[in-house]
């Protein structure tokens, strides 16, 4: 889910009907999302006709993603708890432009709030924000949340504050990323030699697959389906949920569970706007967004429980890999030395505190 910066250009229709399941499946996410007015229009229940503070909340994910579903849920709560003083209006799915455009708007104050991965354009302003995206750093979610809800998350928020942005405490979950292919299963690092793989427009991704011997090509997500269909590239990598939402199963045959990167998104607020907001409204906004992020993590965990079965029924063949083989390969090639030098000793030590030695 560059959805994240890896998001489809528009919400996609659900796949053909299938047996009802418990939990949050793609069909149920889409059905609930369809009820939302695109601009988050709110019933104020008799509150002040015009709030004193009107915040635009923007992002690159489709409205049907669990992140936006949870933001939709808290929008009326924020308005009510603030006594009608603070209204948040939603602009999902790149309605206000691409990530670079929206980040520029956020910095100028034209946009008050933006949800964004630290591994993409945010890292062009503060390179350490991409730290959690280092390849094969985290083995599982227990390490991810210990780090991002702990000292590593606090460190990254401090980095973000230095560029006059405020980040809320809890990151949203986008997920661990997996490799898909139209030609062959990717089981070991040797299978990636010369493999044409699409990656997001980000140095961190390109570097990882170069060190694995692949031939990475940076392509915006909106063009991924056609690039796979025309064999400009033979594979790509994304979280399972986004592979389903974007219907990449139509142009891919194999999916290899590599968990090669974890990605998440910060909720960012313009620094000047945040400081000008009264403390009671800061508390309402932060508390609701942090609680929503925690619920979204649970949502995505439920989606991930179902999505493998969904994709299998749609024709994708699943393959398990040993991530340690890939981790050893990039270690031998100098990948970790390169990024340690890029991020600096302090940041790297913070990452290794949770991920263990990366050499």
C-alpha cells in the first residue's frame, strides 16, 4: 500500500461475490466506504454552523482502505467533542494532488493534515524518517510495534518536528510487503538475479533490489497494472491487501511471502497550525487519531487473515520463503553498510535496538 505513496488512482470495484466471512474483508470495507460522501460532509447536530477551525485531512489511499474508514469514524466525534469548534474534512485518494504536491501544501499551511509514509517524499526533507523501511530489518509485528510505539517512534517524531511538522504518536499500518511475479516463483535471492521488478519512486526500495541482483524500475503506482500487463516489468512488491484492491492478481501468477519491508504512515499536522490550536483541541485531535490508528491496526490484521484465501481463489500461487537467506545476501553485498552511513550512527543504533544487529 505505497499505498501510502503506493495507492491506486481511484477506488476499485470489489471482486465477484464469494461466501460471507467474519471480520473485515475487502467486500465489507468497500461496502462501508461507499456510504461516505467524498468530502466528509458532517451532520453537526445543532452545533455552531461554522467551526472556528476547519482542517483538511488528505492522503493517497482510496476511501476503502481501513485507514480512511477509521478516520471517517472519528470525524463526527472530533466535531462533537470540540463543541463544534473543530471540523476535519477528508480528501482521500490523491484528490489534492500527488504526495509531493500535498507535502508542499502541508508545509505552506494550505493543507492542515496529511497522512504519509516516512519512506517516500517525507524522507527527502528528513532522511531518517525512512529508517523503519530498511530491508529485512523487522522480522514480525512484535518488533515493528515495539519500535514505532517506543523509542524509535519518538526519535522519528523528533526528526519530523525539526522540519516544522507535528506527527501523532501512533502510526497507521500499511503492512509487510511481498513479491509477485508473472514468470516464476521467487524463492531465494538467486531467483531475483536480473528480475525486472517495479518499485516505488524511492531510493530505499531501488537500493534493496539492486543489492539482491534484480533490475528494479521505479514506476508510479497508477501505472503498475499496465506495466505488468505489457511486461515492462515482470513483477512488483506490495502488501497483500493492496495486491487485492488493485487487482494485480489479474496480471501476476506467483506471490512470494518475503516480508522484505514494513511500511506505515504518519499523521502529520502543519507545525504552525498545530501550535496555534488550543491545548484542549490538540488533545481531542491527537487522542482520536491515535485511538483510530490502533483500531486500524486490528482491522488490517483481520484483512490479512482473509486476503491470502481471497487471492488464492483468484488464481495467485503462494510460496513461502526464508527471509534470512535474503537478509544474508544484502548483508554480504554491503546494503546495510550503505544505509548505516546514510542514516548516521545515532539513527542506526536506534533501529538496531529493536531489530538486532544489521551488518
